């Protein structure tokens, strides 16, 4: 089980591997040119941002519970995750 701090210290390739090995997809949203998928990894959240025009614009961002609640508001119920 990986922690958020450990995840943040990984390279981009290692983060992608950890996400797809340990992550559970919770939601998908669109923001501008990005398709954003929210995952639960261990006990923290990760967003996978993929540019619709260029896959090289992809990024992985870890989020706190507060950030997820603010961004996803009433779209999803994260209480079963804890």
C-alpha cells in the first residue's frame, strides 16, 4: 500500500504504474481540453489529466479529501472510501 507522500515522490512512469495497479476509478469529468479521471489509490485520491488534443499533455496529481470534496461536490459520494 502506497502513501500519498510516496506517490508524489515517484517518477511520472512509476506514478502511472502505481495508479493502474492500485487505483480504482471513481469518476470522469471534462475541463477545457482535458478529460480528467478521478481514482482512489490506497487512502488518497489521484486525478489523471489527459489532453484531448495531445496525450503528451497528460499529468497525474494527488489530491486531499478536502480538494476532492470541493472539486467533485455532489457528483460522487466518497464516504465509502473511508
